[in-house]
């Protein structure tokens, strides 16, 4: 935790960089260092489907658009092997690998404007104030897009998913118990892909139900540990657990489940989160932006349950 | 295989007034009632749900689309024409953006009724075939039967119509927004 003197020194440094011609880049870099760290820590979309940096050379040019597009190959299905008697030849199949397109859009924070003389009176770390508000907005948008697509992918609650032929959005009765959580983990492996759950996503209210587990449910001293120190586990039931405070996106008593990212799709980052800062006379303006594209190439590695 | 479109076939060039950080633009999704592709340059308005609908509106300002609904930064459909799954996009989310007619712009657009004759100073509105159900021809600029204080006016012709630098017919105009009369019936024909 920096001291107040250190914070003021940081603020003065930022202002000096903004004041000096040609030094705005350094001021932007100073903020960007912090920005990227927070983004990695906070967005659950990025933790579930880590962004892959993509460069201009890796984009696939299209005839009918100059917007960035990336074409991704998908594992092809193949006919099953069969048993045959002797002197019989195999059937043929022509190799055709399916593909899908990932397209990109931009997430931009609101642009803030402020008279610099008013900023001088702050004694907090001005870099943190500048970037925190921007990043919160951007993370909310990024995660919101992910959850919207996810809800579309898992399909209607308690109805067979038309792609997998089995339910991927299931209501489980009995509240949150050891039995119902294990039942939840059975949803995804029942798809034709037989994926196992690698990551579970719940909100910070739902996870507290697990604190109620007794020694007989949780398993020995682990129950004692979480009743003393709270939930600090990231691995439980052979899954990685991600707990979010975004209760508007991940509702109470709901749990999303994910297979390994390689079975789900792609999340590309074309332009990493960048903070634009400009000072014109005594007015300061700043906003953050990034360019990302993502698609689920396969939806059998996604599932959702609602505990009732 | 459907024939591809040229990048330059539909769209608008903003001759004056854009871009600048202070430019007035607006982004929203298309209304779910719009089931056809909407081209770059078309005129839309914001409905009561906050979504874009092609055509002029008597009180909702016109917006000139910078993106088409099938642009790669707007939509990434992942279901084939036969209904088979290809992918499901996380991004883009279907939002289009456009310039609001109350901003100060001179625009050259390909999305206008080409059969009409346009003179500098002509008032422009945008086609709308039905007050409630959008049609694929809605949202094109026209000067046909545009009456001041009756029809919603979305622009005034500047230099007029002609082929642009891409060889595509385009109409140059200044955008403006003059609401229509309270009793305007919501229909704007393209031509006689």
C-alpha cells in the first residue's frame, strides 16, 4: 500500500508526463501497466476462455468486408469404425473439415473529462481512480456478452438442446447439497462429446451454501477449515471454481459449467486494453478501449444448472 | 453460393462534420421486428424499446447507419441456411451505430431512391412502407411528397445526386431533423 506521499508523487509524475510534449506515451503506459493486471484478475470471461493475442498477419482477409475476421478450423467428425468379414473393403468418406468465423468488435469505456486543476486536489492514487472506473465498465460489458452467448448456447431450461440432443440447462431440486452438486456435474458428460467439467462459475451468494456443508458432506477437516476461514478453495470436486460478485449476470443458485477452453471456442484479443489520455490546455480527457472477438465453436462443453 | 457484395456498394461518406471525438453518434441493436438485412447508409430511428427500426419517425430523430446489420463488426451468424450449427458468437453483439440527424454533417449516401430528381434545397425524408411492420425497402432517402411540418424531414439536399468516386450513385445532403405532424400516418412513399 503506497503512502500518501508516494501517491502524491505518482500523481505529480503523471501530470509532468502529460505536461511534457512527447511524454504522453509514457503517461499512457503508466496507466496501462495497471489496467492489464486488473483485467486479468477480475473478468471471469477471461479466466474461463483466456484471450489469445492475434496479430494482423493472423487475420483472414475477406472479399466482402474490410473488418477483421479470423477463420478457425474445427475438428471434423468421422464415420464410426465397423466390423466386416474378410475380403470386404472399407467405405469411403471424403475429408471435409468444418470451419467457423470469429469476428471482432470494440469495447470502449465512457470518456471522462475533467479540469486538471480540480484533479490536483485529490490525495488518492489518481492513476487507480482513472483506470478503475473504466475497467469496471469494460469488464461488466465483456462478461455480459459472454453470459448472453452462454445462455443462448445451453438452450431452454429443462428442454433437450437441439445440438446435443440432451439437456444442458437443467433444474435440480433439493437445494445445494453434495448430492445435487454431483448431479450437476453429470449434466455435461451426458452430451455426445462426453466432456468433463473443468470449471464451475457461481456467484458469491451461491458459494456460501457450500459453507453449510458438514463434516460428513465436505469431508473431514476441510469442513472445519472453511467454517473457520471461509471459502478459499479454487479447486473442489476436481473442478476449478470461479466466484463472481456479478450477481446480475450469474444469478443466485445458478451454476455454469465449462469444459476445457480448447473444447469450447476462441477468444481473440486484437487490441489489448488501452488507455487513451489527452490533455488540451487545462482539460483532461481519458477513456479505455480494446478490440476482441469470440465464438463458441462447439457447445457441448457448456452447461448450466439451477438449484431449487 | 451467393454472390459477394462489393465493399463500396452500400454506405455513406461523411463529407463534413465527422469524425471528431465530439461527433454525435448512437449505437443500438436492430428491433426484432426487422428480419431482413439493413444496409449501411439506411435511415433508422429509435423505437420505444430503444432499438433501431428503418425509416423516418415523426418524433424520433433520424439516424444514418455507419454499419450494416450484416457487417462483420455487427453480427456473426453461426447457423447455416439449412439450420445447422456452425458456431455461436460471443462478439459482436448485433449493435449498429450511426450519425444522428441533429448533428452537423454533410453526408453522401448510396441509400436513396434513385428514380427521383433531386435539386439542392429539396427536403428529404426516409421511406417507410407501413407504420408498424418494417419492410426491406424502408430507410431510403426520398424527396417525394415531403411536406414541411407534416412529414418528418431528415435532411436537405446539398449538391445533389450522382456517381461517387466508387462509381455508385450517391446523394449528398445536409442532415437535419424536423419532426412530422402529430397526425402523420407513418408512411413515406419512395416515389409516385
